[in-house]
C-alpha cells in the first residue's frame, strides 16, 4: 500500500512512506521517507502498549496489550470501526458492537486483528469473530452487502452465529 509499519520492541509503532489519507498515523497527510512514530490516541503523544499491528493499503490497526484496538487512515467505508466514515490521521479507538456513536465504549477483549481491503476483522479472547467496513462483496460475513462502521458479528447460514474462531483470512 505504499507505506510501511514497524512494531518496535518497546510497544510503539513506526511508519513511513505515502500518506495521502493519513495512513502514517502521525496526524498529517504528508509523505515521510524515513520512519517516524505513530501518534497516540486522538493525536496525544505517541502510540504505545501495542502487541500487534495489521496494515492494509490505506488504513491500519494496532492491537494494544489491554485488548483494545485503535485504527487510522482512510475510512470511506467505515473500515476504522469507530462508528464514523471520517478520515483519521491519528489513531482512534475501534468501538464496541452496538455502540451508538463511536464516542463511548471501546471494543475490549480482542486477541487478534486483521486488515483487509477497506474492512477489518478481529477475534476476541472468547473466540467470537467481528468484522466492519466495506461489505459489497460479502466480505463481512454479516449476511448483507452493506458496509458497517462499527464491529458486528460474523453470521453463518440461517442467521446463526458460528462457533469460536481461531483465525480470520482477509
């Protein structure tokens, strides 16, 4: 996606490359030819406490050691999972399923995060799989082709929620 991310040993994240949609997470939209630190949540300080990262072409996720997920970059299909479709140049929390406005409850209990083309997926510690973002090709597993800007469950045939997941391919 013309940008790179690195998870540093101390739990911070560095980024570099193309930044037209804020995918470097440094609070700007300017390209950077050398690594710099990703900003903290909502642009405060630097992002820390990160256990894993996932990168797509124009958006990214960081799974934090406390089981929350933050996201930044392009958000035209709700792929940041913050309850909006607003571009974010600094990390914002992914919200809990059913959170009405994206300003309240954070998604908690995440064990894994995955980045796809204009969508995201997470597996919670209890094994539930959640998806959000673009859904036009059915990639959310929601039973619909509509996008969603906050996480929702993956559904099986007949609208029953499947068992626990070990991995999600994106």
